[in-house]
């Protein structure tokens, strides 16, 4: 088989010649673009890591990879298929660029991955609580980006209980709490985590039944008042904010249908700190004559309030209403001073037209006259009143 031996010799000789001469088939094919590029760290890590599948190469094979972020310089990442940035990058949107280089020096087709860095927690605002019954409450708040919802709560600042995590990413949050003990002060704080895992935690807040109501512009209540067998519909709505002296107030517009003692509409300013009426204004028609009236209320001692409501609590104060009435250009001022004693008698459930409510039952005694009122945390108002003269007021509907 001499011809076979000759072929081997020729092949070996040819290989030696080509090798010594530097001859051969030159690799001019660039590697393919890397695939499977993925970030392997959370988006709140500003030195992120990436991985990818090895790039295919038809020629000499991949020697190493080049990486770059955004329009930055290319960096030799070696022959590994993963890389961690050595320098932190700022929050925001970025692009991770990657390409392979083969052993012949051909740079491959570039692959890219858009990614976002977010290391900042969201901003929590507008935390409010609504006590919906003697054993339930709803906590609401807003965030400036979409986040999860959870509330920690308990009778101390150690909390001890948490609501079930709501993993839906929203900006308007509402979490219901159940199994609460009546007449108990609770501490709570809210937690919200964004898509990158940054968690915001609010300050500590407290709530208990019978607290000063937290209201807002747009809150509205409709009452039915029965006096001397005449039925009146009365609507109160929070329409703005203002001041009386140095006291911050809510402005409430009200209307009567039919008119009550000639009054069909007016407004009053209610103290945000005590929930007392500080000023009122109205117009009326009496015996065919138009009139305007303005009232100023003073309370001694000042700054006292019925709130927070606690069973058995009692306080007495002097209340003075000064009314200035103008009719046909003539003005008359009257002053009425009364000493009121308020006492929280207990907690009971009552049903009115607007629904069934767990209420604080309160008596208001002026001399020998006693009025009874029922206050609801849920409705943020007195849902029923039986005045000393026998007239009644009952909540028909509300929006708070």
C-alpha cells in the first residue's frame, strides 16, 4: 500500500510548508450576538450583575467578551458568561451592551438589554384611618409610585400584628383591620414596597374609637329633622378650609328644605382642633322680609372638646352665641349664653335611615333640659339626636 504511505508523506509535508509559511484559511466570520442576556440582581442594586448564553462562532471560537453600559467604554469581561459592574451607576433607565470577540480578533454582533436601577423608596402620604365598627377599621394612604400594601398594628409601638400583604402594585392603598378590641388605643404604621424591593415605612400613628374625626373637602351628610311634626331635609357639605382668628377651620355649607325658620342655606366654620362651630352665616326670609345673620361662638374654657370620646368622661363649659341680624338696613345683636355638661354614657348600636352604627351615647345637659346624641366613628358625625324639646334629627345618608 505504497500509495497510501506516499499520501501521508505528502500531507505531512504540505502541513509543514503551510504552517511555516503562515498560510491557511483566514477566519473572517464574527461571532453571533450573545443571547439570553439577563440581569441576575434586583433592580435596587446599583452594581448589577448580568449573565448570558455563550455566543456561537463558526471560526476560531470565542476568546472573550466586551461589555459596556449605555454609551460608556467597552470593558474586557474575559471568557465567562457573567459579569458584575465594578462601579455603581445612578438610578434610572440604562442599557447593558455585550459582544463577543473570537480568537481571530473578530468582534461579534452586539446584543443589548434595557434595565432600570431604582434604589429609592416611595413617598407615603395622606395616611388616614376610618373606624368602621367597634372591632374594625380601615387604613388608607397614597404613594408616589406603585407599591404593595401592608399595615402593622398593636397596642404598643412594638405592634405585634400585621395585615396580610397585598402584593398588588398600586398608588392608592386601603387595608382593613378586623378583630380589634373596643375602647382601645392602637398604634399602627403602613409599609409599601415597590417593584424593585425598596420599602417605605411610615411613622407611628394611633387610633381609637371616639377620636376627633378626620374629614376632607367633599365629605357630605344628609339629615332628616322632625320638629313640630314638620319634616326637614338638611344637607351639610365640606367645601373648603379657612381660619377664624388663629384657628384652622373647615368650611361647611348647609341647606334646609323646606326652609327652617326662614333659613334655606348658609355656611359655618368648624374648628379642626375641637370640632366646634366657631362662626356661621346665613340669609333668611321672615314675614316677607329678607335678612342676613352672622354668628360667633365662644367657649369657656377655650380649647376644650368633646373628643376623644371615652365612656364615663364628662366636662362642663360655658358656650356663648352672639348673633348679628340685619333686616332692611337695621342691625340687631343678641347674645345667648348657656352652660353645657356633656357626658359619654356608653357605647351602643343603633339603626337610623343611613344604616346601623356602633355609637357613643352622649347626654348634653343645660339646666334641667337634657338632649341625647349618638356619635359614629364610621359616619364621622352624630347620626341621631333627640333634643330636650322632643325634636329629632337622624342621618339619612353620608359620603365620607
